[in-house]
C-alpha cells in the first residue's frame, strides 16, 4: 500500500507563477495612475504584499484589511493616497485575467499524479480569483475539490483550516495525506500544526529559519514522484 493517498497542493508559487502574475497586475495598476512600472517597484510591492498576507496568517489582520491595506501602504510609499478597495479590484481583475501561467512541468506532474492519488487544492486568497485562474490554467479538472480560505473562514496555517479540509474529504486519513507548498509560514507550518506530512517546494534553495521543518524538500515538482515511490527519500 502506498504511504500517501491524498495530496494537498498549494496554488500560488507552487503550481502557478504568482510572481509573474503579480508583476502583470501591478503594471496595469500603475498604468491606471499614469505611473511606470520598474523592477524596484515590483520588489517593493511584492514585499509589502507578502508582509500583509503573513499578518493574515497570524490573525493580525482580516482578509479584507489585507486586500485593501497592501495597496494603500504601497502607494503611501510613493507619496500618493488611494482608495485601497478600488485599487484592489483593479489588481485582482488583472490577476484573474493574466495570472494563470504554470511553472514548467506543473501540468504534466499533476496530470500524472491524478491517475493514482486524490488531489486537492488548498489556498489562501479570494475564491472567484483563484477559481478563474485554475480553470484558465487547465489545472482544475485534475483536482477533486478546491479549498479557499475565503470560503472556509479560516486561513492556512490555522489548524481550523485543515480540520475543515479533512472533514470535507471522504475517508480522509491525515497519516496518509501530504501537503505540497512553497510557504514555510503557511503550508509547512499548517501541516506541522495539524500533524500532516509536508513537502516544501523550494526551487531557490532558501534556508529555513524556523524551528519546524518539512518532512521533505524538493527543488523541482517532478521530484514528488520520488517521494511517493520511496526512491531517494
């Protein structure tokens, strides 16, 4: 019997290239205000965005506050006051429209795994945006269900998020489930909190500064096959 039966995949920066989507969306937002996008602005926004989502993970902000405040803080740094909710709508429309670019090999890996395992998406974010991106990327048909924090009312890494996921999956056995994701603070910590094995997708070989560790670490998505067949891991 295979060790794992259920694979829980993160979406952004695991299967879909969120960095590319973020740059495209930010370029459209800045253009709306007559401003030119630059690498420095991409980096600045990405950092502000990351900090706000991590605040949500720690339950320090609500989702709506994250969606609005991230834009307000970014434009404040440029000396401009904006309506964060309005800017967020522009930004999320662009993400939904253009944010479906897959990492190389992601579709092939998912297609192969879906023949043997039960696959699910677990993602923080906005339901409508994430669903559109999944369909446009061609991923959706390979997953039995999609769990989005907006729907659940809890976000990764909260144990309540994973408890809900487990309750919704027929015959779910946490000892035979594996979480695959890029975020230590969201995916890996979530698995640690919920006693579910984790696989850290870490293509850049970043160090882990935290006291908790993933069960596995990979640099390429196709290495998941080695884990599942117990080769080299």
